[in-house]
C-alpha cells in the first residue's frame, strides 16, 4: 500500500520524510505540463491552490482536502470529515457518479480518494460487461481471398491485376472493437498499473479479460468529445466519465518507469458552485407549488469592439413568485471566507453589474458558514447621474454545510437558501 499524506487546500508540503525529492521533481513536471494551474512551486516545497482531490506519484498518494475555515484543526477527525464532505459534494453535484459508500467504507483505514474513484469505475464497467459490451458496425477495407462485401475496382485493378485469387473489398464488421470499449479497456490498464489496492487490481485484471479482443487507444480530449451517445451506448456515459478522469490525468514516467503520476483534481470554486446549484434544483423540484426556479450560467453581452466580444455570466439566477410580485435575485457562490466579514470590492462591483444587466433588484454573495460569520444585507448607493437605474441591494449569506453529526446537509442546504431568499 502506498504512503498516504492528507493536506488541505492552500497549505504547503515541503520535501522531507513525506515528500521525497524524486516525487517533488515529477510533480513539478506534471504541473508544468498542465500550465502550472494545480499548485505553485517554491524552494523544495509545493504550495497547493484551490484544487482538491488526489495525486498519486510513484509510492506516494497526496489527498488535497477542501478547507472552509482558517482556524481549522489539522487532526485526523477533521481530515475524515472533509474527505467525506468532498466525496459527497462530488457525488451530489452530479459532476461524476460515485457508488454509494457506507460510513465504514469512508473510515480512515479503509477509504482513500483514489480507491473511491477506482471502485466506482470498476462497478460501472462490471455492470456493462455483465449485460454485454456494445457492438457497433465498422467498415473495413482489406485484400481477401474471398469476395466479401463491396469490391473496390480501383484498388482491385491496382493491386490484384495479376492476382486473380485476391479481392480488394470494403465490408462491414459487427464487433466490440469500438471507441467506447477501447476507452474502458485503456482505463482498466492504467488502473492495473497505478492502483496500490491489491483487491482493486485483481478486480481490474478479471474485467480486463472481457476486453482482450479490443484495441487500446491513445485517447485525448478530442476522443471523448467525438463520442456520439445513442440509445444503445447511453448506459456507457457514467463509466466513460470516470475513464476520462483516469486517462487524461495519467502521466507515465517514460524514463525510469517508477514515478508515474495520476491526478484527479477539481477546482473547489467550481465544485462548490455546482454543488449549491444541484441542491437548489432539488429544492425547486420539492417546492414546485411555491413558484421558485433557478437557472445557472445565463450569459449576456457585456462589452464589445469590432472583433472582440465579452459576456457577463453570474453563477445562478433565482426567480421567486410570479406575475407582478415576482422578484429576481442573482447568486454568486464564493468558496472562501471574506476578510473581516466584509465583501471584497471586486465582488461588489461584479454584483452591481449583475443587478443592472439582469434586471435584478437584489443579489447575494453565498459563502460557506463558519463559526465567526453572520449574514449581512446592504444597499448600493444611488448613482448621481443615473438615478433611473433604481435602488438595488447585495447581501452576504453564509450557508451551513454540515449537521450536528458533521455530515453534509445536502438537500436541506437548498431549502435554507430558499428561505433566505424569501427574506430579502
């Protein structure tokens, strides 16, 4: 079993007993390959940013956990709490589908983030293999000894003018060797190479037997974007999502072969936004009679030149009530704790622009709640020369994430936000 290190976002990890020099060099190269977005590199240390998830480099596994409080204790109980929260936020946001996990499976001794992703992927592939891997028609051209399919006369004349026993034809194969199965087979091979869990490795090897007649491919982002899901292949979608994470984030060590890197990381700002929106949509479905609706990522033109176009796009737009009494509220999620309990100037400028462009009289900056925060409601001052804009306001709302047992609230979070919107 690989060595496990758990850290929080925006923390640092120096080279030493946990992070070896060889691991440090490989992580630096991996980060450079991805535009240096995942972390910053200092003198013999790594400074983590707002990306959370897991990085496995050789014999070391680093779990980067979210952190919503600067005074957070760094004990094992706290790390377990936020590891569970991260898994639940990924699952409830709909970002990827993770199989149901019991509290026992999420305990410190039995759960690692990478194993959770692998276990979910293997579960999806096992179901697909059990019901039969999809077959698709594929056109082949070959020089055969029997006439099969459509004879290609130009090729036949060119290649077989003196070989009358040959037929150059185009024919159709109905086979399992198609991009959907090729992607899954490639991801299984990576899992076998990288997993330090012998049970998961054995399960992957058994499943790989079902893919022996299927080619492996060098999949890139374009490979996944070109997949065309049909009625027969829709059942592959969840497995392909996980396979994409595994394949695109795997970086083998082609020189020494001993320090391969596999990183499954999520931007915590985007994850929190998707999580909040998913809970609001669930609350909307449960309160359909109360005329509450939410839309995400609605954009409008904001600035332009002859060749350049810029758009403005808030995280969430809420509409409460109907008819003349309907009110619109713009919501912007912030995975941070505001300094001194005050909103940043740039955030207020942004919310003012949202109000004006989307015809909203109220807007809301939504933060995770900590013990030292409280909601605030404020109004924008009337501009001196543009009084026709009308009054509008912006508030700060801190949403509770956990219940008394340190479990993620889930759907209750959406209801709490709706109650806050009605009070504005």
